[in-house]
C-alpha cells in the first residue's frame, strides 16, 4: 500500500512544471475503521487558501488547483487530524482517510453519541473518565450503577456484581481490553476482577447484540477499554489519591504514558488500596476490610495501516467477609436474622481475618491488525488469563491457615476477525474464535470440591452485517455459532448420587468409588446459535428510534451443573443438575431518544424471554450432624423479564442542570407463575447539578436516590426446630427490606496552581443523612445494615 | 491468506487440546466429624447408656442416625465422656483430642428439654478455667421424657452464660430423645 503511494507520487512528480490552475481534486473523507463517510470534515491547505467542508455524503470537491504539491490538513470533530501531501498535476480523485480518536469523554453520556459505537441498533451507555476517576476507590459495580437499569448484587459492601436489567453473573459478559473476562463470574459472591483505575473508557450495552464478543450475554455486555493514544512525542501521567472516612482508608493510583509521533507508545499503571472495617450508620461491620494491589502495562505501535499491542495486567485483592454472616446452620441463620444488629461487633481494625477471600487475576493479551487494500482490516488476538481464588473459612487446628476453596482457572483464547467494507454503505465483520480453559480445584484444602476439575473447549464463528439504507435508516444483523465441549472430573457423595437417580441415568460416567465418594468423568457438548437483527431510524428533530432483537444462548456454568454440597458462605446446601441444557434468551429492545438543546431524553422498554432459565431456589430442609440446612436446588424454567429504563436531562440555564432516572423491571417464572427471586426493586434518581465553567470549573451536585420495597418475590421462608425453645420457628429469608432514600453530595473544582500540572479536587458525601437501611440485593442483608455516611476527598493531578 | 490463517488456527486448537489429563486426587476431609458418641457411666451398678449420632455422608442427603441405647435412672449420677470421630477415614480419626488441644476455642453445651429434670456439670476446663465439656457429669432428679441437645461451638465467647450469648459457629448439634425411669 505505502509502496504504491510512493510509486504514484514518484510518477506524478516527473511531470513537467507549467502553471495551470484548472485542476480539481475530489473524493470522500472516510472513516478508517468502517469506511463510513465523515460529514462536515474540514479540508484546509496550509500553502494556499483552500478551505472546504465535506457534504452530507462525505464528498468534497476542490477546484482551481494549480500544478504543485498541496499540503492538506483534514480534520473532523471526532477524529484525529491528518495531513496529506498531494501533488496536483491533473484532475485527481482520492479518498482521504481519518481515524477517530476515542473522545476523552468529558461527561456522562447515556445517549450514545460516539462514532465508536459497538452496536448500531442498541443504545450504548458510556461512563466518563471523570466519573471513573471520581470512583477510583470503588469497584466496577459501584460506577455502573450510575446508568439507568443497572443495579448490583452485593455480598457485603465490597463484593459488588453488576446487574443489567435484572440479570447478573454468567449472564453479564465483561470485556476487559478486548478480553472476555474468565474470573469465575458464576458465583454470586465473586466480584469482577478488574481494577477500575486501569479503565479509561467504559461502555455498557443492555443486550446480547454484540456477537463479536460473545453469544451468551443474555443480560448484557460491559466493555472496559484503554484510551487511544495520540501519535505525537509526549509524556503524560495522572495520579489520584482518594481518602475516605468510612473504612478509614485510601486508594492511590498512578498512570504514566509515553508516546512517539511514529506511532510507538507505552504506558504503566498501578493502584494500591487499603481499607479497614467499614461502618454502618450505627456500628462497625467487623471484618469487612479490603486490600488491593494492581498493576498494568501496555505497549505497542499504531500506524494507520498496521499495528500491534501487548497488554499485561495483574489484579490482586484480599477482602474480609462480615464475620457475623459466617453461619453454620439454619438455627444460626435464625439467630442472625432475628438480631437487629450483627451478632459479632468488634472494635475497628485494619486486619482481615477468616472468613475472607483472596483472588489474583493475571491477564496477558497480544493483538495486531493490518489493513489490506480492497479487502479490509484483519485483527488477530491471543490472550491468556489466570484466575487464582482462595476462600478462607474459620477452621480447626492444622487447617486454620488453609483455604477451604483453592481454584486455579486458566484460559487461552485466539481470535481472528476481518472488517470489510463491501460497499460504501455495507460493512461486513466476520470472525473465528477458539478458547481452551482448565480449572484446577486444589485437593489440599481438605474440603470437598464444589467446582470440579474440568477442561473446556470453545469454538465460535460469527458474521455481522450492517447496511446503511439511506442517511436515516441503518439495518444491522448478525449470526454466531458456538460449540462447547467440557471434560469434567467430579467427586460426588454416593448418597447424593443415588438420591438423584444418577446411579441409573449416568452409571456409565462412574470411574471409581472411594468409601462414601464416587469419581465420575462427564463429557458434555453444547452447540449454540445466537443472532441479532435491528434497525435504527434517525428522525428529523434530533431524535431517533432503535429496535433490536437478540437471541442469546448460554452454556450452563460449572456451578449450575455440578454444585453439590454445603456452601459455607451461604449456610445452605447447593445442588446442581447434570442434565441442564443451554439457556436461550430472546431480548426485544426498543429505544426512543431525543437530544435537544434544553432537553435530552431516552425511553427504553424491553422484554427478555428466557427459555431454560437456570435459577436456584430452596426445596427442602436437610438434617446433618452440624444442624439443619436449607437445600437450594438449581432448576430450569421459562422466565420473562419486562422492564423500562428512562433518562431525562433538562438544562435550566447555563449553570443549572436537572437529571432524572427511572428503572423498573418485573421478573416472572412463567412455568410456576410466581415472581423471580432477587429482582431489582423500582428506583428513581434525581440530581441537580450546578456547573460554573468560569470559576475554576466548579461543580456542585445533590443527588437523591429512592429505592422502593420489592413487593414481588417468591416465598422461601421455612421453619426450623430450636432446642432451646423446643419449638419450630420461622426463618424469614424472603421478606424484602423496606424502601429507603439516600442523599448524596458531590463537588469538584479544577485548580491550576502549577504550570504543567492540572489539579482537580473532588469532595463527596455518600449517605449524607447517615440513613440506616438494608438492601434487598445484598446477600448479607439479614445480618447487617448497609454503609453509613462516608466523606471522600479525591486529589487528582494530570501532568 | 485466509486459508493459511485457518490452518494455523486449527493447528493451534489441536495443540491445545492434545494435552492429556490425569484423574484428580481424592480429598481427605480430615476436619469432618461424622460421629459423636456420649457414654454415660453410672456411679452405681446399673448399665452405662450411650447416646450416638452418626452422619457418614456429611452434607449428603442422608439424615444423621441418632440412637439412645437405653433409659437413664433417676437419682443416679452419671459420668459423661464425649468421643468425636471422623469415620470417612480408615482407620477412623479421633477428633476429640484436637478439640481438647484447642480447648480455649471450643465448648460443649447441654440443653435440657422441658420434659426432663436433668442437670449437667462440666468436669473439664480450658487453661483459663472456662468449661470445655468433653467430660461432664449428669444427674436426673425425677422420671420424665424429652429432648436433650448437645451442641459444640467453635470460637465461642468465653466465659459465657450459656448458648444464648456464646456466639461462635456450630460444629455439631444433636438432639437425643431421653427417657428417665
């Protein structure tokens, strides 16, 4: 390609000089990524008085050019400017290519304005760098809650899983720097293993439409990316120090980036976090401290036509679990639930003792791309992930310092994809992906393994087509096929194996029998199809309508298939089912959005119908030598989730803005005609924002968050015999807590004290009124209240 | 070009999948308690009584097998001794010693149902002088029938005034249907 240009230029330069100023230069300014025309791009010449703008089709036409070499600077608001030297000696036609940079997002935008859209027919929700920096002491789940329709499933206050339109865990796919996170996301008490300080761009799509990433995102996809680096000689960095009163701790994170004009770049980033016991409004939440040590490294080269990048990151976290929530039986559960505050409240400490979790996620990713003329852009990616997870319980004698769960999950993935513009309004993306995963639960724990030893192989193909019918109507469609093979070794209790009739159905799987345990080898195959089709129609008055249907298929995860035994952290016995089929989700999304001068709004109703939906619910009470336990069994059913997300922004004047968010979701088990468990209650957020850009960009905002009581829930209460009272007493597990309202305050100011360094101070008060409340979507809600008031001061330097 | 990529891809997949796999090791659950045997030896010539709970499948679906070998006699002082075993190992592991070594972190509790007129007293104590309870005495003052519950708590508050304020985690809990003649 480059050679050809040089040859072309060489040929052109051989033509003899004669001053003739009747030549024209015409063509189109197009986007490097998908070949789409760039409207309103400005072409200006530095050595003549040419100044033109591209029309609605991206075309330009420059007339009256003389025979000489012109230097044209081509710019577009959302792209990096580029200079072209064009030798004019005849009428020429040439397309000029620009590459859009990822905007250094300056505001929370929920209206998908970016040109870098992942889906053309599903609304993309973006979180700004400012918001990420502001929450640098929190977690991914904390930040994403700023988006309507997103809530979180918590275990205490530091283990936070995002819920997208009522769904979480394996149904929410997280793409971290292009890599699908394999961090044992199946467990509800397993938080995403991502350092939010390593993220520079965060997007969320509430649907399964992004087939290039996965076909099983029945809930949605979260995309965390690093920012695009500019091609110039520069060295810049950022340091954020955050101090909070609640937890009495700090987070410090730093990033340093070096870039060169020839396209090479490198960046290092590190975070350290340390918090002691957090506090509710009235008491210390004993053993809830957390500690985190992370780093990431990124280096590569980016030319317009080819490039590569290496990314390595390590995430290391240790988190205490509320001591009072570590219960051994239903009798103890009752004790915990009936107590108005935790049964164990100690003095504040930074120490983290059992029960606790520690996990390390290591990620290494290499990617490269190359443009081929008339062919498209070819991408290659290889990535490796290693997830080490330890869970420590309160144990006896020699086992005190041994974890009860010791898992090592390793994943290798290889991916090729090709992006091709078949014509100026038709783009095709095709790809192939292979993945190998191995899970090793270490037997040294001396505790029966809930998650088995397994090898898993995935092979996927996909094809996505988008077609710009005219300027206002886009059609997008895609199809993906995934094949999954699992080779599993699992020990079962003989008594359980027989009680579930596995001895008759699966006798061929048995390898060996030891005392009361049985070893089986199960080979499972799944072939899954996923698809998406959608349209986008731009209406005249700054509004648009989007419609999307996505079909997603999810292979049951190892915990749903193989769980068998006591889950200590939940004080319940959990049983999977070997016969599960893939979950099949049909999601219909409709979006209307309007983006006016004063008002912006987005209305997003949706319906998600899921066949073979896997859920876990209590079935019976089991007696053991330790006491009674509730047995929770996974089962498959047909589920239906209907909901609405609403966003409104109103600009009162230059300085005042009002924002409103409303989210509603209703989940039903169609088969049993009852409500689904753990569905987010209705919530309303209102915010008033004052912003004075003249006085140091001062920002003040008050936010009110109202969460209703969840009135629709299945009744899973049960009774248990209490020897002390000689009575059966009711364990009220189901009743959701009361509605609550929280007030938050946020302020921010830019200070330019130093010449080359920008300083930003933010001060935040969460739960301003120190409200004491419980959250339906917290697994530990029975045993403790949520966090009390928290003052946070962030100091940020950009240099 | 495309073909080469496909070949490379298939080769890679084959390389990855060709690794052979060993069977995983069997986990020895040393910590498990499957069996609690309480031997009540009378101070007179009447025979000893054994209370036993045995749950060989741990957290498996089978309920513990609870047995009481005979009736207690009113007015007789019994010496109680508790033996804890892990019978999933062979030979069975005696867990009692472990508990006695970590005496400060453990305590047995005896809960007597309303139909019984039984009192118990601790006979062994930890190094701080707080009760442990693997050895205890028991006396039934009158005839009756009811449940006697034995609970082993791990890391209770010590000293305590009974189960209500002991806290800690339950390692073991068994209710025996006891008859006093």
